[in-house]
């Protein structure tokens, strides 16, 4: 995923603000601010060394820490998040190092997405995925485009595109084969 520019970060924030009236994603939701702090941190990391980078970096880390303390949500700086990520109830979330999340993904509260340990690969989440409250996605798994993960599910194997998976461990209970053909 390509690096975002500050103008794209601002556009994403404004797009979420504009959809507030349509009950898509409220500007008051902590998830929006967590994503914004992450995006600013990713851009600061791309800046040339200097006083501006140090100042913005310190401000971003302070904002990220305040949000983490208030919401119990953490996004590792090495995670790669696509545009349109939605955390509508952005509380108690953990997105670990190396995780890749596609565009237009919705993640509810109490979700963990991380590698099993430091030496194993992190999960990869496709585009247009929904992850229900309390779900856990662990290890080198891939969740295909258009898939949905049910609440309180434990995903430890790949989920095909267009599938709906639920349970502990998660099993595919429905599969839209036309969605997987397009993906």
C-alpha cells in the first residue's frame, strides 16, 4: 500500500465528517481519531529528518498515547491500513505489527488482529471486509475481499473472498462464489 499524503489524510477525515449525518461514521467516534493519529504517524515517518519531523512526531505520539489510554485501542505503526477503514465503535482494538488491512474495511469493538508471535507473519485482510465485535484474527491468515467475520469468532485459517465465517475456530457458513470470482 502506498504512503498517504497529509492531504489524503485530511480528505479521509472530511469524508467521514460529511457522512456523519448519514449515520455512517460519527466525527465524535474515537475510532476516527485513532485512525487519524495512525495516518499522521505514518506520514511523519516518511518525512526527512529535521525539527519539523521531531515536533510533529512528538505531537503524534502524544495524541496516540492519549487515545490509547482513553480507548484501549492500539494500532502498531508498522501496520498498513487502506483508505476507508472504519472503526465505528473504536474501543478495545488491537492491530499488531505487520498487519495489512485493505480498503473500506469495518472493524467493530473488542477485536484483535495480530501475529501469533514475533517470528510468524501477520494477518492480511482484503478489501470490503466486515469484522464483528470480539473477533480475533491470529497468525499468517488471509481474509479475502468481501468476506465477513462474525462476532466473537477466532480466525486461524484463511477465509475465502465473499465468505461469511463464524465460530471458535471460525468456519465458513456461507460463501458467495460470484464475489470470489470477481475478487
